[in-house]
């Protein structure tokens, strides 16, 4: 490295792994911890191809040949890792790789949501605020809570009729989770099973995870870590409902399901149900949601 050749007294080790001299290739592609992050985001094949590139121009040419979702995910990864590197260089504590991956997924969701607002021809339904479903359908909002340190989380969902009345709500704990996206996909399948148990025939499922909704609606295979769960979701829907849809909603419009997931984690049980007559707890959540978006 130049600083060594010039005999400048400077620690050139990677501030993250503290093992090898730092350069761009090591920082973004070769560091032991960043390799774990690429794998966590199911981008190992991209990392290996980038290692073959002879210069930055070739790297960007390759990135622009990827699907939009994967390209955006890589760019966010690089930016987020640069920020983490700078914090580590100033003595900051390193987050678990799973937590970094969770943040990157969330940033991607927010970015894609903003991009979708400007596109004239959007193939995916986007919900700006909670509203009654079309006649004959039941609206099912679901959400997940993921806790990296414990490797677990929880799910919650609320079902409302085309008149806006609460039909049922449920929440429960989930174990053996490795990522936020896996938690969202598992919560989705729990919500589908709950709706099927209630005998619902026509369902509209709403989630604030754009990555998940895109994967279900488009058959996106880039998210291979949850591919089995996605296929299970589709199979359950085809077997259980006469008609179904999956739509994306903003996080602010998914507050009831979010609160139920938080309750499910605190309660620590596999599943809690509120049927027939919703509890005061659920009624208060729904009333607050209606007040904000009514």
C-alpha cells in the first residue's frame, strides 16, 4: 500500500476484522465479516463475480446487468458497509451481521416504496392507507417482529370485513429465525393458515414488507432463503381460497398487526386468538388505526 511504501506510521489494518491490510477489495468483498453479510443477503454469487472484475468500470457494468432488486440490494449493502466501517474506525461497536442484513432489507423496502410512488405503470397494488376491502373480501393485515439476538420473533394479524368490522385477530411467538425476511414470510403463512381456519373464501393480505409482496406476486427467485416459504404461501392460498391478493401497505398503515406481533412476542405463546368478539385490547388498536386513516 502507498502509505507503507512512504514509511508513514499508520495502522492500515481493516478496522472491522483487524487482520489484513485494508483496500477497497478487502473492505467490500474479502473481509471475513463482509463475506458473511453477502451470504446472509443471498448475494454470494454476485460477490464472486465482482471479484473477477478488473476495474471499477467492469464492476458497475456487471451490477447494471443484474435485476433491479438485486442491484439495489448490492448498492445499499456497499453504502451501509462503508458507514459501518467508518464507525468501527472510530471505536464504534459492530452490530451482528444478521442485524445489518435486516437494516439493509428495510432500507430496500423504503427505497422501493418511494420509487413506486413515481412510476406511472405499477404492476403491484400499493395501499396508501387502510381502507375497507372490496365487497365480499376480507382484509388481513399481518406483520412480524424479529429479534436478532434471540434468533426468534413473533407474528400478528387482524382480519376485517368489507364493512370494516373485526372478524378475528391472532398473534404468536416464532422460534429458529435467521432473518427479518424469513420472519415476515413465516408470519405470512401463519396469517394464511389463520384465515383458512376462519373459513374465509376471498382474502386480501396486506404487508409492509415490499420484498415479500414482490416475491409472492412475481415469483422472484432472488430471495432463495425464503423460496420454500413463498411456495408454501402460494400453495396454501390456492388450496384455501376462491380468490386472494397480496398488497403492499406503508408501515404506518399496518400498526394493528405490528402491535399484535409485539404482543405475541411478549406473551411467548405459540398462538393467541381473538374470535367472535374482539377483546378491548384489539378494539382499541383498530379504533386508533381508524382514527388515523379514516
